[in-house]
C-alpha cells in the first residue's frame, strides 16, 4: 500500500484562537506543523502518494506542502467548502484514489505498523478495516468513553459517534484501510463518513478492526497539543 488520504477540511474550533488564521493540521508542534509530523511518519512507513482533502484555509496547506517533492513525496489535493462533510470530501476525490488506500484524520497521530495492518486486513477478508484502540487505560480522547462495539471475531458491529450505546469496547482512531468500493456506500448529498457511512458498513459486517494497545495522540485542545508535543519530541523523523 502506497497511498494515504488525509481528511483535513474541518474548522478545529476547540483550539480557539489557534485556528482563527491557521487550519487545524497546520498548528505548530515542536517547530513544525502537526501535519508535517504525520506526513513524515507515513513516508517512513513506505507511503509515497498522499491525497489531502482540504477545506477550511486549505490554501495554506497547499502552499506549505505544494506537490510534496521537497519531502520526496507526491502530494495532491481535493478541495471543498468548509461545511462539506467527510464522506462527501472522500467521494469528491474519487479520481485520485487507488483501489486500496489508507484513510486517516489530520489531527490523530498513531505510530502505525503498516505491514502488520495490511497483513491483518488481507487475512480478515473484509472490504474495509479501521484501527481500534482498546482503551483499557482510559487514555482515549474522551477518557473511558468508547465509540466502537466489536464482536468476538474482531469485526465492528456498531459505530456510535455519540458514545451512548451500552457494550462499546473500543475507540476508532481512524487509520482505515479501505477498498475503493467504499464510494458505493456514500450517497449523494452532504454525507458524514462517521455518522452516515461507518454505521452502515458495520451493520453489514464489512468493517474489520485492527486492535491496538499502543496509545494515540491528538490535537483537539491546547492541553492535547502539549501532550502530543511531548510524545513527538521523542521521534527523529521530523528533520528528514
């Protein structure tokens, strides 16, 4: 797998003034935009083709990364309105997508093991796969609140963005391995990938889960930025 698609169109309002003039993924962490940390981690795992789905202040992302050549990558963009939902952003990028690709959020960092993930995906026989943090220590973005219910075979059977269902036993952190057939599950209109697509493919038992105890990091609030910066200070890929 050589392609990663990054959802990067949202407003990032919970970061307050930090995103008034700066798109959320471009907020500085240890002297670099957070998105640069994420992209260089992907490069380190063998990803060479990146598609960024931009919206809010997307021009600043495109100006900074350009075509990706300075990082030794190919970077392309699909641009949409600020209020465009995640599913529609993905559907609008159809012409840029490979048959299999990694989909991730611009504000989550997880040191993925891409080889193990793709091996698990192939063994599962599922069309789609997400990465699920087991969250036994309550280090999820909302503490012990989960949003995923897994069955004994490792398939997602419920996705609850509101985290209200009983029996939820994991946190979806993105890093999806997707077949391009996912586009068939995105109807016309302004469609949320999380609210409108994931529950449907989970109910059809098409979504496998790669489970992990490895912590993930995010930049939802200024406090989260501090924690993430501390973790990323231990990484050596930011200067490559």
